C-alpha cells in the first residue's frame, strides 16, 4: 500500500494543473527571494490574485519584458500591491518602484519545484 502525505498530494494536483494548462511555470533568476526561492528553481503560478504574505508574480514596472517574484507586503487602499524581496539587500521591489497596479499582477505562486539536478 502506498501512502501520500498532503504535501505530495498537493504537488501532484498542482503539477496536473500545469500539464492541463491551468498553471504557468516560471524559472527563478537572481537572489532577491533567498532563502525562500533560489536561482534555478521553478515555480507554478495560478492566475488568482495573491493576498498579503503570499508570493506573487508581476510584470516588472520599468522593464516590460521581465517578470518578478515578490512577497505581497500589503495592499493599499486604492488596490495597488506593495511587493517586497525576502532578501532586500539583493533585490529591488516596491521600495524602489512603489506599489504596482493590480493589472500588473500575473498571479500567485502555488508550488515551488525543486531545482533540476546536474544529472539532467
């Protein structure tokens, strides 16, 4: 008999959602979210709006071809998102760009995938 814990069941469900096109896979680059995320990891992103404390993926406010993964620090009264790096020394965030508009939010990180091994 095989037993699966909740974490593995959740990961399987998120992976299935990705295979069905219901999640977007994004690769982490840089150290702005260390220790939560490290360069080379992949995250799965759901289109739902994040809440305070969750990881969000957003369009970079000044570089249109770049996405950022940041933690939602707060949401302003006018609905804009204040995004923060978990490693503020190595990253830019709302301290630099200010709050981002809701339409800039791509979605919420639902799963962090392990970094691919060097054997791949």
